């Protein structure tokens, strides 16, 4: 919808509305996962929370575009 308006809509408004849409979708997924399942995998929830924490730390420390070698070392260790 906002794409149709083009440059008449401020970029900040587009970013704000996009972030609201993303958080709304994530909230719906969490609600479905909690109320429509018999058992939750605590390991998966903890891993997801840790990943969100890592991303938040990277964001707060000012990392905008990490190099690909950083991710290769982090994922593969010294095996790559």
C-alpha cells in the first residue's frame, strides 16, 4: 500500500509501519505456538532467545554489516 504512494510517504513512516507489521506477525506466531501445542520445546525457546540476545548485542555495539569471514568463523570455527 505504501509503495503506491512512493516518495510522498516519509521513509521513517515506512520503516515504522514495517516494524509494526513484523512484530505483529511474530506475536501471532508466539501465541499460536503457546496455545495450540501440547508441549513446548524449552531448548528451542532458549536457543531463539539467545540468538535474539546476540543480535541485540551486535546492534547495540554498532555492528551494521559484519564481514562474511566473521560469520564463517563463528559458524564453522577453525574447520572452514
